[in-house]
């Protein structure tokens, strides 16, 4: 019985002290020309779709100045810097994503469209 209690206390302590809501987001952008569009027939671009999503859900935290979230998502180059690695996918697109923090995840259709945008090399126009 004592062993179980000790194990529970250790596990609880690991959960409490080992987890937090802070994420280390480091841009991992591939170089120009390193991307081949995976869905070339789908017209999801920053200007015709993504900017509206970011304006609605993201820029309240991800903006210039004293921002609560890393990165400046108020412009194309700011968000593009975060689309090359797995961080944006993990935090925004995948099932169970934790962004936007403190709110429900983005609707599945929105997340799928953002995924298409990234897999198409995140085009501007």
C-alpha cells in the first residue's frame, strides 16, 4: 500500500512539474525551392483564405510588440516562418492541437485547409 502511495505521489509530481502550457516554437523553414505542392489543384493561398483565419483566431496573441504568443502572424512572412517544421502542424492542425490556447481547437475543415496550404508550400497568392 505504501509503495502505491509513493508511486502515485511521484507520478503526480512528475505531471505537475513536468508539464506546462508554454511551448518552444522555433521556426524550421525549408529553403526556397525545397517544396513540391502535394495538392496542386487546390487553391488555398495566404491571401484568399489563410489571412482571414489568422486574423480571426491567431493575431490576438501572435502579433508584433508585447505579444502573448511567439511569432508575428499579422503578415505572410511572419507566419510562413513557422510552417516549415512540425510545430505549426502539431500546435494548430493535428487532432488534439492546443491552439488557440484557452479556446476550442479550430474546426476540422479549417485545420484541413491550413494543412493543404502548408502541403502546397504555403503560397502567398
